[in-house]
């Protein structure tokens, strides 16, 4: 049997790579982790989830300060944001989490960490920092990067991506965001709340295009009311550097071209897998800009080389990366042939209100030709929501023809947390009946989960047929008040 330096080699120390590294080493595999940057943690920690959610919270607090009177409080005199202070807070949160994702911690788990840019020499060996090392199995977990759209003039115009957003030395006065996906929507609201004038440009007629239109429109209406400008059904014609400002020329369907000017242009229109420069071509591993070509066990055409995280080009979320990391561990370390199953991968867009989803939504069900029944409850009927001044949003539960939940979407306060009950319900095959009969604490936002399941149950219990039966067997005598 060939003698390799390591049992497991991992390229990329982000969400997916760290999951595999920790799991493999703790199971006794001699593990190598190679990271191109100076620190571990990847996009999520440094330029993604962590800084964006920290910024979103800061913007939320600032927004609430301005609304103090709506809560019966004296008005608060809000001074303009010093973005350096905001950046300091973002960095302080990153530093705390960085300890968890540090070389020391991983070394403690038994992982050898190398910082450098690796290239494959052959299908078992890489070269990094002038050294060649081999491993029995490899995992490519090098993540993804924002790609600028092919707009004439954009390459000659300074634009920013998520890598630049969290280190400005002052708040931009204005920002044009190209794209209206989750990152664009979250950042549009956060920067707008902090005081940046934000315009969002979207080619199609809906923001958050994977979501049902009514829910995506719900998010857009809130952002619009707060001052974000949206240009839907709009093509980006060109971009230009005007010195102090940048210009983007757009054209909305049926209208004349329009020139928008802003201090910053944020490219948030799509992402490309970080696969160039690894010499995958040299070892015959196919990929395109979306990602690696993988089988259901996340193996490339070389069965000992796996892909996990954003390089799969499927769900670009940290929790999906973690899940895929666990699939790799099962296959490569336990030798248990485990396949990915994305049916119930949840996600959340952390706007205010949040928009979370699991399983089928109406759009996906219709596209797949799946018949469903829809049950809806509104947050304006949830006591806790009213107490907190949150009235926007609803839950949508999709049931198949046998009454089994196939998907849930929540638009509303803390939707990302509320969807967790559905993560358990859908993965555990729990019926609406069980959820509706389980006691939930009052008053909580989570009662909306029980209520939507209860609405379905009520339709079964309070039917004319049941009433007739009860009248017949137990001589119930009907209404005591109101029209009979
Ligand atoms: C602004 C923003 C907000 C986000 N918010 C959320 C959120 O709220 N929730 C959520 O679930 N997801 C969120 N995401 C997505 C999430 O960050 C990614 O899905 C996740 O980081 C993917 O993990 P990964 O391991 O594939 O990639 P990464 O975490 O990016 O890790 C890849 C690592 O590989 C390294 N690398 C790259 N090339 C090489 C190379 N050639 N050799 C060696 N190492 C290399 C990189 O430096 C990096 O450390 C957000 C993303 C962005 C941009």
C-alpha cells in the first residue's frame, strides 16, 4: 500500500475545511490543513456571516434609537455614525471567534496547519511553500469569491465586494449595489440605516429571486419605506469612474437610460468557486466557474479527492459547508457511503424582517409540479410580535396531499430562529398534529409555528362532519349566542 505523509489533506481553512479538519483529526486521522490567507476562518469569519451580522445588529440598534418615541420613550438625539467605531466592534467580534478558529486550537486537536498557496503536483501530492506533501485523501474547500458582472467600463471603475465592506475608514455617503440577492438586501438595509444613500439594481422583477414573490416583496417594501431605492427589471449599461464619485448607467424596461452616481459600487451579483491556480486541470479534475463536478458522495472523478463548501456550487451557506464536511468525513474516514441530501437545508436572509425558508416554497413546488396545500398565519396576530412593535410578516406552511409538511417560509422577526423548529419537524417527519398539540410558551414568536399547524388541524376537527357526529352521539345542542 502506498505510504502517504497524511491520511487527510484539506485545502482551505474556512467553514467546510475546518469541519473536516476537526472531525478527521479527532477520529485519529493524520490531518494536514493548507490555508492561503494568514489566518483560518474563511469568508464567513472575516468577510461574510460574522462581520455582516455584527454590522446588521449595530444598524438595528441605531435604527431603534431613532424610533425611541414609538416605544413610549423620550426622543434620542442620534449623532452621525463614526464608521471607524463600527469597524472596531466588528473586528472585536471577529477576534473572539478567531480564537476558536486558530492554528493553536487546531494544532491542539492534532491538525498540522500550513499557510501558503498549494498546487496539486499529482493526484495525491501538493506543493506549498516549496515543500511537497502527500495525502491519501484530499478535500478541496477553497470557498468562493464575488465576481463582477460583465458591465462595460466596470473593470476600469473602482468597485467593492464583500471583502471591502467591513473595513471602510468612514461611512460611504452613497452606494449603488449591483444585484438584489441576500447579501445585497442585507447590506442595503444595514448601510441605509447607518446613513448611506443606497440604490439597488436588479435585472429581474423581484429581489431575493429564490423566494416566493409575496415574501420577497414584503422585505422590499420595508427597505423601500426606510429609504432604499430599488430599480427592478433594470439592465446595467455601463460604469465609469468620475473621480470623487462613480457613475452607473442603467435602463429600466420601457424607460430611458438613467445615470446614477455614488461614492461606492458594491458588486453583489454572483460568486465564483475559488478553484483556479490549484492545477486541477493538470490532474484531470473537471470544474467550471460554479464549482467542482461532484457525485452524490461529494467525490470528484478522482474518488479520493472530495469537494465541500461553496466549491460545490450548490448551497453557499456556512451550515451547508458544515453539513458537506460531515458527509466527507463519513465517506473518507468512516468509509460509510453517505450521500448528500439537500431536501431540508434551511436558510435565512437577515434583513429586518428576516426571511427564512426550508424545503419547498410555492415557487419551487410549482416548478417541480408538486401539488400542495398552503396554510398562512400573520405576525400581526401574534401577541409577542405586537408587544415588540413588529407587525410585518407571515408564516407559510406547505403540506402535500397527505398532510405532510414539505416546506415552510417565515417572513418576520427572528425568522432564522423560528425556522429551527421546522428543521426538527421536517427532518423528523413530525406531523402538524404533533406540533399543534405541543405546548409552546406564551407569549413567544414561536407560537406562530404552533398556530399555523393548528390552523390545519382545526380545519379537520371543526368540520361539519365532526360536529354532526358529536350532535348525534352526545346530543350537543348548538350555538348559545348569535345567528344560528
Ligand atoms: C457578506 C456575506 C454574508 C454571508 N452571510 C452568511 C450567513 O449569514 N449565513 C450563512 O450560512 N452563510 C453566509 N455567507 C456564506 C458563507 O460565508 C459561505 O457559504 C461559507 O463561508 C462557505 O464556506 P467554505 O468553507 O466553502 O468557504 P470559506 O469559508 O470562504 O473558506 C475557504 C477558505 O479557503 C481559502 N482558500 C481559497 N483559495 C485557496 C487556495 N488556493 N489554497 C488554500 N486555501 C485557499 C480561503 O482563504 C478561505 O479561508 C455569507 C457570505 C458573504 C459573502
